[in-house]
C-alpha cells in the first residue's frame, strides 16, 4: 500500500496495535451479532408484507423493514472496522522490521 493515502485513524491503528487488536475483536463479534439471522428476518418480513399487504404496513411491517436495513448497514460498518483493523495489523507486521533498519 502506498504511504501517500493513509488516514490519521489508520496510522493510529498501525501504531497502537493492542488497541487495534481489541477493536478488531469487537468488530468481529459485533458483526456476528448484528448479522445473526438477518437473512431469515428479511425473508419473514417480506413474507409478512406480501401476504398481508396494507394491514402489514399498518402493523409496522414497513418500520421493521427499515430497521432491518439499518441493522444490515450497521453490520457492514462493523465488518469494515474489522477489515480496517486487520489491514493495519498486517501492515504493521509486514513493515515493522523495515522501519528499524
């Protein structure tokens, strides 16, 4: 990776590897929890909306769909946190000895 485009957050992650490792674990667990059964919940919500139509909308079926979409994007954010931390740790491991030479 080129050194020209690294954010301040990424450089902090590379420098503070213990915090990065902890954040990576948090992102992993949070992604797992937030994405658990998400596909089944989407399918159940879609089935509820299609079978019951207007009544389902009145019973907050659309609100539940919006909440599921929000949860999906939250899961993506946790996944990105995990991958960013992983990348920072790999970057540190790959270039750690080179900086001391």
